[in-house]
C-alpha cells in the first residue's frame, strides 16, 4: 500500500475518527503481513546478503516525505569532508529502469526519479548515485563501478526486507535513521487506516527531527526519543534563483517588496508541502499556496494557467521543469546543517570493525 493509492494524504490519517476506525481491520491484516515478513528475515528465509561496507538508511515510518533527501545530501557532503567515500542508493520513485542505473545531474527525472536527480545536481555529481527498487543489486553495481566507496547512504529503505543490515543498536555498524517531522505519526494507525508503514515503536538507531515539534522543549528530549538517540536538524532557505537563469538570484526581502501577496504563488509537490509554505512565511513571504501530490510532474501549460507575477517552487520541483521557460519561476533551495554531536556519534559507529567478519 502506498500514498499513490490516495494521491494525497487523507485528513482522517491525522485523527482516530469513524473512517479510520472503519479501516482498522485492514490495518490489522497489514500488521500481520509485516510480522510474517520480519519472521522470515529472522529465520534467514529471505535472500539477504550483508554489504561489505556500512549502510546508513535514511527513512521514515510515515507514508509521504518527511524531508529525507536534504538529509542524504548533507550526510554525503559532511562524511566526504571527514575523509569518507560515500555512495548513494535510492529506489528512484517512478523510475522505469529494469536494472541498476547510475544517476547524473543531467539524467531524466522521469526515467530515474526526481529525488536522485536532485541529489546529483546539489552535489555536482561528486558521489556515485544508483537507483533500482532492489537495493542489494544497486549496492553491487555501485561498488563494482566505484570500489573506493566505503559507506553507502540509502535514501529510504527502512521497510525494504531485501536489504540486509546489522543495526548499530545491536552492535553492528549499519545505521537506521527514522526521519520525523512536525506531523508526527498522525493517528498512530498502520496503513490504510493511518499513515504508518510500520509501528511507531519500531527499533531505531536514532530519530532525526526535521522541524521543531511541540514535545521538544527540553534538552533531554532533544537528545533521546523512544529510548534512542535523537537529533534536531534545522534547515534554512537559501536565496531564490531564477529557473531559466540560475545565476540570477533574488532576496526574500526584495520579492516581498516588489510583489503583493496576491501576485505570488508558492507551489510544492512534497510529502509535507506545508513545511515549505511555513518556511516562506518565516522569511516574510505571504503567497497563495498550491500543494500538489508528492512527485507530481509539470508542463508549460500548467504554469501558464497560474495567474501570478512571481512563482516560487522547491528544488525538487525544479528538476522536473528543465523544459519550461517561464521567467516568473524562482527556485528556493533548502540548506541543512548537521550538528557536530550527530557527526561524532555517526563516526564512532562507522569506525567499528565489520561484525559480519567475526560472525561467520
């Protein structure tokens, strides 16, 4: 079951109302499917092979985006600065590839997915990026092509049973990050009665909060969540740049001074588009808001139908607009800084000896 079944996250996922309770029996069946899959993995009945390098999984238990891709980008960049050689794998949402495929900044997002292309563009093709639904095959292809890679970052994959891992909490050096935004776990139900792919109490190595949430008011709760390490990542919006001329930048102050709120439209095709709109408001930008389903595509006709003098979009949306020439469109980048205590904790785990070597 996936978010595409609903196109957009339904409102009943946020509360335990009549619709959610009516669908709860299906969620119960789904929970048993998850238990059976886990049991097969525990008994060694699934075809899992450990990777020869540590795996960092950046995923979420809630359907829809919680801000994983900027974290993948920041992790790869910071680990590279620390001397590591990261590689990146992704399912490539919407990808039509029939075998593992390397992604570059000029790849077609329709062919390989919008998020992998965004990662390649933001990192200037510095890291090898491979996409394929079967992540074991992506890892093999990546390491065969780039044997110097010594850590792999997986954009999503927490629920991918074919991806073998030995979590850090169990003495391994593979790391599972659960990314959580201000929406939390909604009504707490599994699909389809709620937004959860698996239980909110799943084992985790650490939780990454991508925005401030109400229960995080003390330093202790910033450091631990559900008994595991937790880190709050605060992102900032960069200066908007024009879609047809990336060298032409504009400040938020100038945009707010030049255009009336009714003349500005903000568009976001994200799992949580409201986070983008809220960030713009914090920069003094009051605009008409147009939220689209995650991974939505764009056409010139779509933008020509928008009555606005200034259109603000995300970088994830921009990778799907390469064929669009509209001087009204401005791209708003998101910059994310990782705290030093997260990087120290991360390195202490990655430097552990390979546990598989001593478990033969």
